[in-house]
């Protein structure tokens, strides 16, 4: 998904359709409250190491990697590589844009050749 826009598309809906991915987003909101201090990378400035996320989630590293990839494709988190590790943090601006889109009108605008269903 391009970084310049945030269409309400399959990637966003898919990212939000998993309880585990919603947990990851919640934990990354306040990483100091949910994760231990890391040797490399600051929890807030650099993000949380994917190994810590996998451990807390109780899944294998490849399974966690798939969850993180889906969240990244949706633009909700971003990864930063430090040494051989990838650290993840929320993209608050993109999350705000997604919330705005999700709270808006989901129906296409009525226009020439477009009729809205009655009552909507």
C-alpha cells in the first residue's frame, strides 16, 4: 500500500480483523508498559524488537512476522532495522487517518448515474 494515501481497502480491513494484530497495536501504544528494556534500540524511539513481540504474543517468530507484515502493509506500523533485528512501532499519523476513514461515510457519493439506496 502506498505511503501517500490510505485507502479503505483489503489490507486495512485484513489488519484489523485479527485479535492478535489488535493486541500488537495496543501493546505498541505504550511499549514501556508491555515490554522489557532491550539491549539494542529504545522501546519508544526505535520500537520493539520482533522477538519480544513474538514472545509476548505466544507464537513462533515466523507467525509473528506474518502478523507484523500485514500490519505494515496496512500502514499501521513501521519497522526499523538495527543490526540484525527489526524494531516495530505504531505509525500514529496513519492510524489517525485510518480511524478517520473508518468513521466516515462508507457509501459512494451520489452523483450522475449513482443512486443511493433508500434510507441510507
